[in-house]
C-alpha cells in the first residue's frame, strides 16, 4: 500500500499510511541512493482510509547493490527487506497551489543485503502545482543503525522535479543526488547525481503510471537507469 499521490490525481488530505514495499529488480550497483524507490513526492496523499497499491520496477544494465526484492540473473528471487511509511500532507485548500508534507520511514533489511539492517528516513516535501506545471523539492535525510545503540547519519539525499502538463500527460525532468553526511559532504566525484527524463499519465482515473530514463552525471552514479511506477488508488 502507498500513500503517495501524484499530480492532483489523488485526494489531498492529511493522513499516515503504512507501506510494505517490494520491487521486482535485477541487482543494482552499490550506491547511497535508494535503488528501490526512485521517486519525488509531490505532497499529495490518498484520503484517510483509502488503500492503494504501488509497484516500482527499476532496471540498471550494469551494477550491484541491495534492493527490497531482487530477481537475480539465475532466475531466483531474493527477499531484501521491508519499509514502514507514514506520510503527512497539508489539507486541500490550505494554500492555493502550494503543498507541504513530510514522509517518515523505517526500514529493515537482511544483513546479507545491508550490515546496518535498520534504517530510517525523514523527507520534508515542498510542492507547487497549477493547471500547467508541477514543481516539487524533497530533502531526504537518511539514517542507518551502525551498532546496538548508535545511529549514523544523517545522509543528505535531495531530489526535485519540474514537469509540464500536456494533453493528459506530465512531461519533464527529475533530479536525484546523494551528497554524503550532512555538514561533511563527499568530494564531487564521489557524490551521486542523476537526471531522469520522465512522462506521467494523468488521464487514467485512480491509476498512477510514471516512466523515466535516467543518466548518471558523476562517476559514482549508475550510468543508465530505467524506472516505472505503477499504482492504483481504490478510493477513486
């Protein structure tokens, strides 16, 4: 289930949602950016009590890393952890065109995929949308459990999108980065910076369908990533 709406197609109301998230992926390259959920939140959410499903399909031609669920080259499927998500957003009519929110996540991964096992995310959300444009900025702060009583981080992983609505579609760009620890950023060559060209379908009632192709802008980034997000909101 997911509480992430997109582009005004879902009711905007304050709510908390829990997400048990799996994806069908091939192994990805080791990276700080989340290889499972490549997504900019736009500050919308399902109405309270409305369930939804969301499937993330991400493909990287070259690379290795942990993922939530991995379809391995030998045809076997590997379990790689779960996430619990709670999202809170401003209600409809709070401000014309402007939306604010915060996404809170706790993740648990098998030690074979991530020695830290436990992780957390705090993601502030700022979004602006009218009949023509969609703009959003997320400031991800990621934490990992380094030991029984020690959390490491926060790691700063900002992302943003700018899209224009045309004939039932939203076309534009998404940007993702992993800069390192807050207050002690990595050298530029070791940072991840990725640009995605995206197209979202807006005209299917209750359906979320987003597709994108991304290119790494630094040597630490995956050179090419293809992603699809498919979702459905039962309340619509």
